[in-house]
């Protein structure tokens, strides 16, 4: 799966076959793009944003995959990180719907540590669930839809990310311009 936007890391992603999936990705993939934006009239006022695209490895019922050895351990590790992600999503959703103070276990997995700002922080978050159109995967599809439904209850409040010093400088410049206009208007009368 090569494209002009692929990176060597994406091209080196391990994929393996098992009883439930001919091309099962054996890891999660996180693509992070940092974007800096400045206006043409004030290059010092920089807004910094981060876009993360995440492709999660699928949850696997180990008994049905037929995996053994290294593939078995990969399945266990994938399921552990997805379980922690589920705990984080449940905790954040419960916190928003019930207004409870819940412990959010971000630090239980590398995946949730990396996604902390996207899931419960200063950002917009959208989850897209991919489902195979087959009755054979009914249990997995129900689980995925439950997961996605719970994620839809998370509501973050994004704020503009500005360097606080630059924000103060920008506000002071606006104040100076305003005072200069007032002074000019007073001198013209």
C-alpha cells in the first residue's frame, strides 16, 4: 500500500495473516502533523495546532485467530492497549455524562499517553469505526459500535493555542494602536 504520502515507517508496518483476517496490522499507527500558522500582518503571533490520524490495530479474540508464538503475544499486547483505551474512553464519557470525578488511566499504555490531548484535552476528536459487512464478525462489530458510541459522549472544549507571551505582546500592540488613534484624534481637534 504505497502512495506518494506514505512514509518509510508506514511502508514498514507489519501485517500478518490469521484465521479472521488476511491482512491484520500488528500495531497501532499514529500519524502526527504539527501545524504553525501566523497571520500575514503579524508574523510574531503564531498559532500552533496538532493533527493526529490514528489507525488502531483491530481487537482480536485470540482463540479464534489461531495465533501462536510472536503473533499470539502481539495479539495480547494489542488487546491490552485497546482495553486501556476503552477504560479511558469510558472514564471520559462517564465524566461528561455523570459529572463524576473519575480517574482516567492515560498512563496505563503508551497509546493512551500519546493520545491524551486528543481524547480528553484541548482538541476536537472524531472516531471513525470500520466494520466488515459480514455476519461472521457480528460480535466484533457490536463491540466496535459500542466503543464508538461511548467515544461520541466525550466532549472537549478546544481553545486557541497561542504562546502566552505573544498573546500579551499582541494585546499590548492593539492597545498602543488604539491610544495612538485617540491621541491623533485629540490633536486634530
